[in-house]
């Protein structure tokens, strides 16, 4: 039977991100994506103009109706949330559908490149920490990892730090996320210069005392939706019982090809990457 994953995220008509990315990736991996929108937008918010319909007060209708139908999920994947109220709705959803056999992946969307997004508040951070505490896997970028662990983002931007020293600092900080509930922390978008002088971008898995780094040459441009695509790949891997290290490498290759293609075709960064033609790489 096809496995089902509940995906709680926004739906943007343009930008190839959020639910659009998740539904595409999970479907390609043979997983049924069951979307629960947090908001419906004409385009993602980096476009100069967009319409947004807040779905907060409609979210619980999905929970109620799915409960009536006796629905169950192999996994639950949460992405962009705009408010503390939405996280409270998600907590209620988890109380209904999260079981010992249901994995929870939380992508704690709050900022990037050391800057928080417009919806960020201290209250949202507190609520996000509570949500992340219930997760089996979290996929913060470096900015979000610093927010969750209360460390200074700028302290990690010292160019004299080797990648080994940076990993050591991240492992120490990551212990605050795992001390009360065993989970795997997958930090995305780590920029560093390799020993051969090549600028790379890496994803770092912290799993107890062990770690695994998967890195690729860095492409120019920060494209919409790449984090959503990566988290969706990891979610699909969890649903299919593929190891995180294997899925990180598969997702990295998928994104690398999509990014290179997009740079070569001069795709505007707001439009996201040309990932559609590379979905076949996920048919593992």
C-alpha cells in the first residue's frame, strides 16, 4: 500500500517551493502527499507583489475531517508557519495523528544568511523550539540552527575556521536539541572552502556522537525552494526507510543538477530551480 505523509506548509502558485515542491518530490518517490495548507499565495513572498490568504482558521477543519475518516500517516512533515497560532494548530494535529509509528520531520523556517524573515518573533522561536522538540528529524539551515540553539550566527562566520572546527562547534551546540528527545539534526546550506580551494555548500547530519557531511560545489544564486526540495527528499527517504546518509547524497545530486541547469538557463532566482526534469533521480 502506498504510504501517506501529511505535509503542513504554504501553497505558492509561483516560485516552485513549499507544497509545490513537496508534492512533486514525494509523488516521484512513490509517496502520497496529503497537503494541509497554512496559507495560499499567488507567488512566494520574494516576488515584488503577491496575494496571500491566511489559512490559520481553516487548518483544524482538515484535522477534524481526516480524523472522522480514520486517516493515518506514515509521517508528518511541517514547513513554513507564519504565527504561534499556526504552531498551536500543528501541535493539536500531532496530538491526533502522531503515533509511535509516525515520524515527524520539522523544517523550522525562520530565516537565512543570518537574517530572520518578516514573520519572525521571539514568541515564534519559543513555539518553534517546542515543535522541534517533538520531531524525529529537523532540517534547519545554519541561521535557523543558531536560533534554535541560542548561539551567535556571526561567531560561525570566522573565515579562519576550518570545516572541521565548524563541525565541532555545531556538534557541541546541537546537544541542546537532543538532550531531552533523541533526534537527528540535519543542518543545510553550510558554505565553506575545501582544502583544494573550491567553494562548497554542504549539509551536515548530527546523529548522536556521529556526523556526516555531504557537500557539492557551490552554484551562483540563492534560488527559491531549494530548502523545501531538500527537506522533501529527506521526508520521502524516511517514508521509504532509506538511510539519511544515502538520501542526503541522492538529494544533493538532484539539487546540484537542478541548480546547474537553472544557472545555465538564467532562470530568475524567484522562480526556483528547474527540478522537474530531474525527478527521475529520486525513483530509487
